[in-house]
């Protein structure tokens, strides 16, 4: 569990960012450097690479890049992470969503899908199972493949049971899964209300109109200027009075956006689009 | 404590004071929170192991009792002196070039999130010799690598004396790997903090 950060210098981090942009078209310039450096160090340790080895495979080995993309972004996620957030969505956003014939929700940076299915369970329990649809997007095709399967290890699902209890939803988390040996497969009726596809927040644009966007613990990896660019994208992607949910430690600080997103829940960072 | 000129000089020159605490460190951390004055002159960062869904308890108790302005770290908060920062549960806290925090939800390190190693290593990279790190009681080895990194970067590192700690393993790990330049008892640590 070596977390040593000395393997690579700040200048080398910038050099790799440059290579990845030129060769693969992915722009990591707006990512926070300390975290990027930790991930790069981790990749080097896992593969027993020196800086020059990493540089070499990034330029010459196309297959390596998919693996790199998977490791460079953080794909750690939980179902019902921050139970108080789900409680707040239930109390403050669900009543609004239920006024729609059909509510569309976007989970941006969804990784292996845990948040998408948490939201699907929440909607079902709120009686909006047939009236809502959840889009999960990520830059990483590999994690999306996992997300589409909707199969998790039973051990993981059990570790989310405590979160689930704190949300105040009835029953138990396992009620929403079919369990076979040590695999838990999300119920088909929940899966039917989801769609997973590739979308890069850094470079891609508006693709639909949503009543709610959830982008939690993604902004922590982005510098402020990039966060603001993505806030603009979210603003344009929301219908009038639509809701934006950020992670519990991610607040909108820019004055320009403070006037366009009204704070609905300060602690959980739930905002509502105002103006057009 | 024998008056150690080297220790005192480097203590005075430091701008960032980091604490790492785990099992058995609560009492001493609480005393630190109560004793450090609002004109302390350094930024103080507390990294404490705790369970993820019981967040508000420690933070609330500390905030109600601290003399210094106390804040649970949020994404991109700027480091300021005379402010006490507490690393949020279920995130790692990193420090960026330019003097602000960024958070990270990646894998736990030594079964811990926040991990003391992650924050200490990141502080070493950005602040080097301007850091003082104090590693308190705990039952695992998180923090030892971070202490070593700070020491190698010219920062001042202090481990609580294992015989003086409720759980000796954490400070002992830092002593064993060479990460602790000084080993002090609680009383000696407080003398330094209030000097």
C-alpha cells in the first residue's frame, strides 16, 4: 500500500497530460494535480514502470490507454453514499419530479453504476418507477460495461446495507436484488429505467434536457475553471427549475453561478436552476 | 523536555501544523482544539480516523470548543493561518500547489479514509520544510510513511512517545521507519504547542 508520491515530478505530470491530449484526445489539464499525481504514481507502481516506460506505452501502445483511463480516474463508489443526501432528495426533489409525466435524471460520472441504481431504487420507492428514467454517463467504456450488467458482489451489497437503513427507505437493500451465490443482480424493472453511455464532461456537450442532474464527487477532481465550464453545461442541460446535486463537500462558489442556481439544501449541496 | 534549540527554531519557522490521530487520540486532540489560541499563527490540519456515517459528532464537539476558527475541509478551500481544518470522513484530503485543498474518494489506505499518509505526503510535496507533523496514538501504521516523507522534505516530525500513548502502534511505526525526528510525551508536546 505504498502511496509514495516522489516517483514523478510536477513537470512530468504536465508532460504526460500533453501526450495524452495529443495522442488520445483526452484533456486532463483541468484535473487537480495532487490527485492526478497520486493516480499516475499508482499506475507506475502497479506496472513497475519508470516515468519513461509510462511515457513510451502511452505513445506507442494503444491497448494500454483503456487501462490507463480506468486507473487514472477514481472509480470508487458506493450505493447510497451519504444517506442523508438520499433522504434530502426524497423530501425536496421527488415532489418536483412527480409533477412530470416523465422525469429524466442524469447521473454524470457514474462509474460502475452504483449511484444510478440507488437513484432507481429511490424513484421506485417514491412511486415514480414507471415515470422516471436515469441516464448514467462516464468517460470510461470499461466501467460502463460493468454498470450495464448491474451485478455486484454480495459482500459489497451487504456493506451498503447500513447506508440504506440510514436513508429511511423501507425494507432492506437486498429486496432490490436477485441473489445467486455471491453475486447480487439488480432487479430487471430497475434496470429497464436506466441507460448508460459514454460522455466526457470536459469535451462533450448537452445531449438531452433533464429535470435533475446528479454529479457527486466528480468536481473534487477538477480545478475551479473546469468546474465552472461544466456548471455552464449543467445549466444548459436542465429544464427551467430543474435540480442539480453536487457532492457533500462540493459547493458552488462562483458569483456568476450563485445567481443562477438557488440553494435548496446547503448541507447536501442541492441546487435549483433559476432564470433561463 | 531539554530545551532543544533546533526543535524550537524549526517549530517557530513552520507555517503548517499537521496532526494524525487514531484510536486513543481523542482526549489529546480535544485538548489541542481547546488550547490553541486564535492567534496561533499557523494553519492547523487534523486528520483523524473515524467511522463514516457518524460524521458530525467529532466535528461538532470540536467546533463548539475550539478557540481557533474551525472548519471541516470542503473542496478547494484555501489554507489560511489561524484556522483549524479537519479532514472530512470518507474522503482523502490532498494539498495542491498554490495552497488549497482537494478531496479524493479513492481506495482506503491502511483501511483508512481519511488516510494520514495521503495528507502528510501531499503536505510534504507542497510545503516541505514549512511543515510540522505530530503523530498521535493509534492502532495501525497509517502516518508512518507520511512522517518519513515530511522528514525527508526537511519538515519537523514528532511522534507521541509510545509508552505515553493509549495505542502505541501508530507512533511506534513512525519511529521504526525513521519518520519521527523527535519523540515526545503529551506534556512535552503541549509545552511546544504553547511555547
